[in-house]
C-alpha cells in the first residue's frame, strides 16, 4: 500500500489543446522521484500492469478522467480522483456507473471536507435550529495554468466553484433543485473567472455561491444562517464566529490540518477496508450537476433545473 501511495501521477505524455509540458520536460519530476526513492514512468499503462500497486491517484485536468478512471478500475485497482470528477454531468455519471460495475474503492478528492473550519461548521450546525440559508464565497489570485482557461477543462465554475457546490451538500445534507447564475470574464479570455449563483435547495432553503479568480487576495467564507443565529467561518484564514442577535463571539477551533494528507489517509483506510469510501464518485457527480445548471443559467440568463433533482425525488 505504501508503494501505491508513492506512485502518484507525476507527468504523462498527453496531447491536447490545454496541456503544456513543464519547462525541461519530465526531467525535474524524474529527478525528484529518484531523490525520494519513488518509481517514475511516463507511461500510465505500466502502472496499470504493475501487480504490486493496489491504487492510483489521478491528479489531471478533468477531461482526461473519462479515459483514465475506467482504465484504473478495469485493472482491478482502487482510484482517488482529483475534483472535479468530469467536465460535465453526463461524463461524470458515466464514471459513477463505471465505479459501480468495478466494485473497487473509488473516491473523490474533495479536500475541503477535511478542513478544520468546515468540519467545525458541520458539527455545530444543529445548534442553529432550522436552516434558513447557506452562503459560500471563494477568492483567488489569477492562475498561470493555461488549461484553466480552456473551455474543455477550465473555468472557475468547474474548477473552484465545485468545492462550494460540494460543501452545500456536505454541510446541509440537502440536494439542489434549481440554479440562477451570472458569470463574467475579467482576466481570462475564454472561460469565466467570476460568478455569482443562487440555488434553491430542498425544503425551500437558499444557497448563495460566488467565486472570483481575478483578485490579489484569497479567502473562503462560509455562513450558515438558522432560526437561532448564524455561524460565520473562513476556511482559508482559520476563523469561526457565532452570531446571535446583535452579539458575536469568536469560537475556538481545532488546529489546522493538511487537508490533502487527511484525504489521502481516508483513501488508504477505504482501500484497506477499514471504513467505507467517505466521498464516493456519486458526490462528485452531484457537484458537477450543479456546475452544469449554473453554466446553463449563465448562458441563457434564466433559472435552470439541476439535472438529477427529479431522479432523486
């Protein structure tokens, strides 16, 4: 298992409009792997054929997942997939079905679920009574990764908004039914780098989500508003406060954690059979459904249903 965790995807000889090989080719990655005693290959098929590997981790642009996730599962190996699961909900659903057929552990790397602030919000949500509204926002600096501005694999809705859409379900336990969204391009040329959306959840609860990747700042605000007050947190700055009436107080938090490390540990536990997969591919699919609805709404300038809502009734 240790070797399986070491054999994380480094680089592959992919061809596509979004992919750019790093300066110096794969030599730097090969050198770092050698320094750490980690096997290195440019051919993913070697890993699929290696009987000593129990699992693979896919850290790739999302439009490569449709080829690689089934290949890993068909090879009899477990798989951890970097978010988002796929560029659209139809492709995501196909991967979910592939996972069900394979019967091997298949997990989404929705790392924010392991954040200390996010977990504290989830643990404390019941103290608010009936939920009225959830609001999430993220701020990022512009990215130098060119594939993020390629319509096939990029855009802030898909690549960072998907974190917020996943947290809606994780924090509320509710499914989205309808979305109204507006998006804009500020720094990017072909995909949106800012959006604001309102989603209607089950029970008449509203979710407000907005992201911006065109600012020299970074934050991750989350607010849960209930009948008995509200909780306001920031998962980037490790802050959590409670508001009741006009009064507020800062709450104690457990220490920061390395969310990627926590995610990897959870995946290893699932592969070993210690516990069920904590974030199944179905969760990745449902997050991408919300992305699709918001994308359609922004294009059409009108509300759009979240595709799987009727199926889940």
